[in-house]
């Protein structure tokens, strides 16, 4: 296992890339294993829509697909006839203004207790708003039915090394979430400038009470990559060793294919352990990944 001490992030980006590549190529996934990994990935997705043209109808379609990703007729081809009861995404993720639409849709589908609603908040995606406004947005989303809040950190505080100020802000967000909602902290890694900043921002957010650390908003030029994921994993392991607390990981932005998802799952399995591959500890923030999962499942089932 790679040493996760803080000194390790002074190594070059190329070295981190080489290490992550070596880890994910240790496991070969072929044949029937591909569909197993694909279905596992499905259960780890925060199915997401974060577009300026989101409407109630868009969110209704998103929630329906989250609850019923495949037609029953397709799953009847499997030996496990009750498979459809367990195959749904880990959550849906929407803007605060669309949380009520998601909540009402899940009520109609009778799965409000099965699939949590996540809301991006705190001035997503930039975070360039006053703190009170950002905290009020968290409260609004929770009042509308959100059980998970994906906050975005103030990048200027990280870029100017104001780590105590960042800690205090995230603490306020943690207090606002309270016991009503899990909090995922979006680092926006593509805008942090260095692996050292990624590592330190991750540690600050975990110390402030984050339940998950999340790579990206999906709006940056560079989003979730395996090397930055490895640096965040090192931070998670370091935090776990020192504080005896386990924090989850959420890559978001750029994970669009089953093959990419498998690489991420292998990276997590080989570094944090197989027990980490469950919705309470690992998520994909994705809008298009489910499309490729559908293709893989249909390809494997229809050829049998």
C-alpha cells in the first residue's frame, strides 16, 4: 500500500499518474464480470441534472429512471427474478429549486425512503456568494426534502492558503446540515492549482465534519481524474488513521463509461478496501454513466 503521509504529495503529477495507472491495471475485467461491475456501478450513482434549463418534467424523468433504470422485461432474462427491487441509483442530485419536484416524484413512485435526494448548495458551482446566503440555501434545500447536501468550497480561501477560514466556513455548513442531511464537500479540484492544495483542502473539509469529499462540480475544465482521486484517497486514509473516522469519496464530472467507472472502483478497492464500495462510502456523480451501463447490460443479456 502506498504511504499516504503528507510528504507524498510533493511528488510530481507524473508520478501520481503512474501510481494510479499501476493500481487500476492490476485487475482485468472481461466477459461476465463486466456486467457485474456495471450493475455495481449503477447502485453507486448520484444520478444528476444540473442544467440551467432543468424543469419539473426533467426532474420527473430523472427520478423515474433512477428508480427503474431497466425495463422489467430485460431483467427477467436474469436468473435472479427479484433483481429489479435492488437495482436503483444511490441518489439523485439536483439544484435546491428542483428538490421539491424530486420529492413529490419519489412519493408518487413510492420510493421516497429508498433513494435519497441530494442538492448542490452554497452557491454552486462557484461558491462566490456571501456566507449567509450559502447557509440559507442549505436550509432551503433541506426544508424541501433533501437528505444530502453537496456543498462547494470557497476556492479563493484554498488558493490563498486561508485554511482556518475555510475550516470555519465548512464548520458552519456542517452545523446547518445538522443531523438532517449528510454533507459532501466539493473541492473543485480543477481549480485548486496543485495536488498539495487538493490534499490540504480534503483534510480541512474532513476535519470540519464532511461525510464525503467530492472531486468536482462537473463545471471545471478538469474534473474527476484517477491521479487526483488517489491523492484524495491518501487524505481519507490519513484522516482515518489519525481520527478513527471514515469519510466517503465521490468522483464527479467526466465519469461517463463503464470502463471508467470500473477503473475508479478498482482504485478504491485496492487502496481503501472492498468494503468501501457501497453507497454510504462511495458515489459517482454522473448524468451520462447510466446510458453506458444500459448498453453494457443489454449487450451481455441479449447475446445469451
